[in-house]
């Protein structure tokens, strides 16, 4: 009886470890949809710590044409949520670079003008991440309130969105 109990215990622990190992990933590449739309590369440097690099573009305005190109990197520290394998929340922070150009076609008030600039921002990040156990897909949602330093039209922007990434 002791031998059967030991065999069952080892089998259950092996299944739990196997299902947990299936839900983890080391590197993921994909798309973040929100403001802005970005390509994203996420790589775990420890079991809980990841670095995410991202770059994207968005256009804002109808009468005023703001074109933004953003790029950045952040550190994220992950914590499990309950006992659901692959489901984690994370916090962290990073830096964001932004190159933007402004073009106005609204001549009535301001006249026609063009302007371009570069800005650097710092941001905390917080979100959730879920890695599917049966397919190589991780999804996440986060928010990144960004504080810009330098000559920018906006000193604060709330970025973030949802992401889908292929894991390997």
C-alpha cells in the first residue's frame, strides 16, 4: 500500500510539474494593439523577470496630423495569479523614445504648419499575461502611464493595450 501511494504521489507531482512547464515560455514575439500599435519582443531573463522591447507607429488627428513612431524597452516582474498555470500579473517600468511630426491642414485658426521633434519618456507598467498550455500563444493586457521629458506637446500620455505573441 505504501508503494502504491508513493507511485501515485510521484505521478501526480510529475503531471503538475509537466502541466506547469507547458504553460511557461522563454521568448515571445508578436503584436501589441492599443495606443500605439507596436511590434513586441519579450524575453525572460529569470523565471520571473522579463525584458520587453517594442516599436510602433500611430497617426492621431483629422484636421491636425500627428504621426508618431515610438520605441522602447521595459523590465517586467511576474507573479502567479492563484493556482492557474500560465496566468500571471506583472509590474515594472522602462523608457520610451518617441519621434513625432506634426502637420496641420486646418488653416482657419492656425495657418498651415509643420513640426517634428524627439522625446524621451519614463513609464511604470502593470498588466496580466496568460500563456496557453496547448498552443504556442501568450496574450497580455497592460497600461503604461508615460511621463515625457523634454520639448513635447504632451508631458503625459497613457499608453497600453492588448498583445498576442507567438512563444518559443
